[in-house]
DNA sequence: CCAGACGTTGTT
DNA sequence: GTCTGG
DNA sequence: CCAGACGTTGTT
DNA sequence: GTCTGG
C-alpha cells in the first residue's frame, strides 16, 4: 500500500516534469518539497482542464468527498488509498472515476517491513530518481466559510513480484507517458483499459533500500529519509562495483549469505546522492551488476525486461454529471 | 418514500 | 452526490 | 502509514 | 489492545 511518500522536487522541477507552464499551477504556493509526507500533506497533482490541457494543482493527500458535512472533522487518513479493483463499485470513488482522475508526482514512497521485532522502513523509488507518477482520484469540498479544499487518493493494486517481499499491495504506478496520457485523458475509460492501467508496475528499475527508523515519525524531515541505512547485517547492501544498490534477493533465497562484501561508505554516499539528488528527468541508469546475496531484500537486478519508460484553495467546480466507466 | 452510509490497511 | 436498506 | 496516549480520586 | 494525532 502506500501511506508515506517523498516529494522533494522544487517548483521548477515540478513544472518541468508536468510539462505545464508556470501560470497553470493552482495553489503552487502551498506546495513545499518534503522528504517525508503522509495524508494531510499537500503535493503537486496533474490533471486536465476541460479543453484537455494539462494543469497542476496543489492538493491535499487523503480524499475528503464533496458531500462531507461542513461541521465534520476532516480525516485525511480514512481514504488516502483506494483499491483499484473495487473503485468502480464503491460509490465514494466511482463517482470520481469519470472526470476526476489525476496523476500524483512523487520521488518515491515508503514501506515498513516487519524485521524481527521492529519495523524497518524502506524507501522505494525509480532508478536515477525518475519521478514516480501514480494514478489518483480527486474531489473538492467546501467548508462553512466557502473555502475550497481539493484532496486526492492514490489507487492501489496487487504488488508486483518485485515488491511482494515487503507488501502485498502497492500504489498504481503509471509506467510511461502513454499510460499517463490514457489516465488523464478526458472522458470515459473502458473497463479493459482501466484494468490495464491499474496493473502492478513491473519495471526492473524499481529500487529500494532501508532508511533510518527516525523517519517513521511523521514529522521527521531530515535528508536521511532517502539515504541508505548502513547496517552491519547488510554489509553487502551495495554491489562491489559501486553500481546501484542492493543485490537482489528473491527475498526467499537470501538466507545463504555467501561472500558478503563490506559496504564501502563512499558507495553508500553515492547511491544516496543518486537517489536523493532530484534529477527531474534523469535517464534511468542500470544496476549492471547482478547477483548478490543478502539477507535483506534489495532490488532485483533481473526480472523480465519490461517497462522502464521512461488552506484554502479557490476553485470553481461545475457540477459535473459523472458518467464514467462505461463498459 | 426516507435514512444512513459512503474507506483501506493490517492483524488476529 | 449516490447507492443501499428498510 | 507510524507514534503516542490510554485514568480516577483526592489533596495540595 | 485500541483510539487519537500527525
């Protein structure tokens, strides 16, 4: 699933990545880059206007349906994810499927693995820190004073093989520009297309490493959030050849730790820099080295080669007739 | 017709 | 708002 | 999602 | 364990 994320892009990078002119970003002033954010935080979201032009809007993570009572206390945690498999059936989400689709721009997200008696957080991202685009749905709600609040939810799907070791659910990651276009495109999505878009991201450029448990606190904002954690037990976290990260364990067969290469600090630093440096559109780089043996799951080097493509807000919502998701 | 709900996770 | 249940 | 709190009574 | 807060 996906309950914590990172969006450290600065505003220019957001504009560049979204391919949107600066004057088409509503509420840009409300977005602040953060290494550690969760529901209730605001991030840049891409959507289409009525003419089909792309635009950005800073929205709050955690869907608050438009019909939420004005006096009700807002809960951004209740609907920060939506199961893509059941979205078409759930009234709260299906009404948004036809005209309120959006794309969430993130550097990556966090998942916690139960290791022994503790929870070890992992930062999950794309090679070269390419921006991750997730499928979302949004809605707008008006408070008693007439102020608009626009919120979104991130769709989830089954985890890909690559990520199953840490969770059985993962966010819906749009693999390429074509998928993003299809998701954002105005109008109805047929169910087949919808299902295809929501399939688990299977690119072998999905990477991860463990990070400090300090970031488990929602308000911890240090850059360590996206720095590989050095742990004795995982000396071989990095490949000998200073390439990308972790050896790929098929999580299961790890137990056999053979020649473990001690972690070189510099390598760790480089990898951390690579992941942390915000290269909006850095070309994907490959983890050329294969095999590694680790007790800690690391990104797989192989896998079938696949996808790898690359406080108040104002807004006038017209009561759209939400006709969507037609067979 | 009106009333009431509308969600995902993980864990047990 | 929209769907389900009574 | 994780972290942190979770209570009453009586007395000063 | 379970609820609240961020």
